[in-house]
C-alpha cells in the first residue's frame, strides 16, 4: 500500500469537522488493529492510502 495522500483526499479531510475527523481516524485505527489481529481481511496490495481514506469517509454514517 502506498503511504502518500493526494491533495484531493487532503481537501476531503479538511472539509470534515472535528467530530467527523475524529470518527474517521478512529475507524482507520480500528480497521488497522482488526486487520493486524486477523479478524478482517488486509487491504489489497494495490489499494492506496487515498482509496482507504476515501472509503472510510464515504462509509461514515450521515450526521444528524
């Protein structure tokens, strides 16, 4: 997995408020921890950091 994040993804993250950004960070850490323990599948080698961050953002539940 590449570790760089594009300007587009950075702009997506900048649009999140503190609570949404914290939720996204928590989700990323939780996913990494579960993958390291083998309880979820490790992302494919060709998945980029951009792909992962965008997937997390789009899967976040809508805010009320």
